[in-house]
C-alpha cells in the first residue's frame, strides 16, 4: 500500500464526523450485542467476560469507520465518473419521457381534476 493511500485512509478516518458516527454506531450495536451475548452475566448469574465486552464495542467501531473510509475513497476516486454517469442517466430519463405515449383522454376524463385512474 502506498504512503499516499495510507495517508488518505488516515485523513478520512478522522475527518467529516467519522469518529463520532462510528462511536455512536459502536455504542448502539455494542450495547445490543452485549445484552444478547452476555445477558446472563449482566444480570449476575454468570461471570462477566471483560475481553468479550470490549471487543463487542471495538468491532462495530472499526467496521463503521472502515465503511465510511471506503465510501470516501470511492467517492473521491470516482467523482468525475459519477458526474458523467449522472449526466448520462439524466439524458436517458429525458429520452424515455420524450418517447412515452400520451395518456388517452378516456382514462383521464374523470371528475377528480383530470387525474388518471
């Protein structure tokens, strides 16, 4: 992996609110998973496994951060492609709208403000 890619990964992982969103996701997902996986330990009928508890919060944090960084890298790398793709899609939609047959008057001749049924 090149040093410039590592730098971009690092920058994306600490910018644009990624750490806060990852922390919130880890808090929600980690809490739910801990309740599911260690519910008996949390109510006192079994010993609490601290390493499992910590990993249950760390894994969602890193997965959320990984997803955000991949999205940012993909968006930055394909910005020009996305613009041309959006322009092509808009042209295709315009062509389809222009080629549609007009709705017949019988279907729209209703007392409800000319709305088609």
